[in-house]
C-alpha cells in the first residue's frame, strides 16, 4: 500500500500533542471522584455541566481573541451538530457503563475504541491497517486490561446490558476520533470544533436529563436537580476547574493531534490515559500500583513507542518499496 504517513516533523508533533492530551485527560478522574464522592452529583448532570462550562469558557476566549474561528458555513454547522450528538452519546454511554459495570470494566470496554478506530479508519478514511498497527492495538488493549484490574473475575459479574453499554461507549469514542479527523480534513480549526461540539453536546445532554420517568440512569431526578450543587461555591469551583482545565486542554490537544496523526494512531496513544491515571492516583490518592498494573502500563507504552518508531521507519522507506493498495482502493488523501 502506498504510504500515507505524514512527514516526520508532523509525526513528532502529533505524538507529542496526543501524549500531552492523554496526560491531561487522566487528571479528570481526580476531579470527578471528588465531585461524585463529596456531593453525590448524578453522572449525567455532571456531564451536562462539564460540557456546558467548556462551551461557556471557550466562547469569550474565541470571541475576544480569535473571532475569525467562530463563524462556520451551514454545511459545516450541520456536521458539527452531528458531531456534538456523537460526543453527548459517548458521554452518556460512558457514565451509564460506569453505573452498570463499575470503573474497571468500563475502562477496558471503552478503550476497545482503539480497535474500533483502527478498523473504522481503515474502512471509511482509507487509513493504513497493517500488522504493526494490529500488534499495537493488541498491546494497548492488553495493557488496559491489566492497568484497570479487569483480570479479577469479580468485576465481570454483570449482565449483558452492561457489557453492551460498555462496548458501545468504546464505539462512541472511536466515532468521536474519526469525526475529529474528518473535521480537520474539512478545514475546521480544532478549537472551533471543540467549541461547537461541546456546545451542541450540552444541548443534547440537557435533553437526556429532562427525559420523563427517569429513563436514563444518572439523569436528574427532577428538572430542579440540574442545579444539584446549589449554593456550594467550592463544588461549582471544582466543576469549573474540571471544565476549564483538563477537559478543554485535554480534548483540545487531542483534536489538534488529529490534524497530524491518523485517527487510529491518535486513539492508540490515548490508551496511555489509564496508565497516567494510575500514576496520579498513586501520588495524590495513595493508591499503590501492583506488579500487574505496572506490567500493563509497560505494555501500553511499548505499543505506543513501537507504533511511533514504525511510522517513522515507513516515512524513510522509498515509495517503491512499499506495498500497493487493496484492489479498487484509491490512495488516501487524508494524511500526508
């Protein structure tokens, strides 16, 4: 297949941004744990305010400093509405999976997105899918299993609805990654994409919370419960820090990295997030890493580093030495 890897400088920049994104996003667990344990805020209410505060924080920044990033044409606006719906569904599935499965199983099932992204990127975006990427997928998923502690049979005592929800959350993350890559190809700024997707996701999450009869676990029991934190300035402050800090920086850098890396590669790098979370929990929460978790972290790191070295090697291989595309498949124009 004719190689469609970006130049070496773009690869380095893309990997650096994706690694920074994974490190920053891994801190969200600290904020969310504090809010849920201290204030017992329902998960979908937390997701609603998190997305909403992201949009409200970006609006004055973009409007005041980069007003040219706000206007979008109608076809792109429709695309961003769909993208926002994907983000809202992913957030909802993630929180529902946590409620049904627990954190460990949810982490494993959600990070099957690496495999989904590699397959969907190969099918829809014509991204390369070879033995090296498949090996990296296996290493990263295996590492996620070990880091999350999912080898304990007790955590798998759940029903098929919970498992299906977790797998769908992984599929949702994969679709989110692919749409981010597609948004970059359409010429949208990563920060424009971030503002509109989180803004539209807020609207959809509001609708999810207002569904009658408590249809969704973790939704607001009553409309008045959307203001769950009441007059707690500390709670609102932590929630604002969650939105303005790790969420904007983490998702923003991830969207920027999609301009330099195929979505499948960026998603594989993102699997470092649970390893970063484990390290942060060790230092801040006193949770010790056991040898199995250390082995899982090493597996994830090995998969990402191996893929990075392989991509660089492909960049140096003369075009005539590479394998030709599948019959009937045109050369990709997505990442050069």
